[in-house]
């Protein structure tokens, strides 16, 4: 059953991102539903662990610190990549999508639905299941590869870049802590900061 949910969730997210990419669906209308379904199914077939190798407090603090570091690194990267027109255009497009709904609504949907569901599915189910059969390193590599491949369906350079770097960080946090708490804290803080305090090019896109 776990493998079936893993496959179904992977396909559903890829299709969702593809529909958004070709303009057949709006990201804030479709993707929260897709992620919510993935998260619920993940919990139903596998109880997620918070942290089994470190204390919950340590997991939260390390996760939050890594999320803040990722945010700072993302701002630096976007500042540099802003000089490449295709990347700048994609970043502006993503923040224009974010500006389609009020900031409070985007934060609620992201931090209470999409991010937790992603972590429950990709780390709490997908990586945890592979860890039982492949070992920590191989499980992390395959979970990261699948995560990047699914996000590539968005055809969005900033989303793919976030999946490559953020995905590697969150996979590593799960492997280190033995649960979803550290990666969840990291993912939530980074996402919240990226929405509330976007990079310069992102602010221009949101204003547009």
C-alpha cells in the first residue's frame, strides 16, 4: 500500500505542476488540493516519526537554523542569477502568481497545507520507506532525485533550483534526525521568509 501511495502521489504532483505550467490550472487553486491529498494519504499508510536520532528540540532548532541559512543563500543566489534574463523572468512570474492572492492566504496555504503535506509525503513516507529497504544513503539519493524530477514538471527554473538545493537539505535533515520535524521546520521557515520577504526581483514581480 505504501508503494502504491508513493507512486500515486508522485504522479499526481507531477501532473499538477504540468497543468500549472501549461496554464490549465492556477497554482493556488490546484496545488494545495494535490498536496493535501498526498499528505493525508501518507499519514494513513505510514505514521511519520518526528525525530528518532536526536531530541525534538534539537531537530527544531537545527531545522530552523538551516531554513534561515537556506533563505540567506537563496537571496544571494537570486541576486547573482538575476543577471540571467530567463531566470529573472521565471522568478518574476512565480511572484506574480503569489500576488494573485493576499499574502496572508498564501502563507496559510503554504505553511499549514502545502509544506507540511510535502514533508509528510516526501520525507515521512517516500524517504522513510526507501530507507527500510535501501539504507539511508541510497534512500536519500533516490528520494532527492524523485523530488527534483517531479518539480521539474513545473518548467520553472526557481522551483527546480529550490527543489535541487532545498530538497538536498531536507533529505539530509531527515537522514540526520530520523524524522520529519527538522526538515519541516527548515522548509516552513524558508518558505515563509521567501513569501513574506522575497528577493529584490521577487518584490518587483509581486508589485507587478
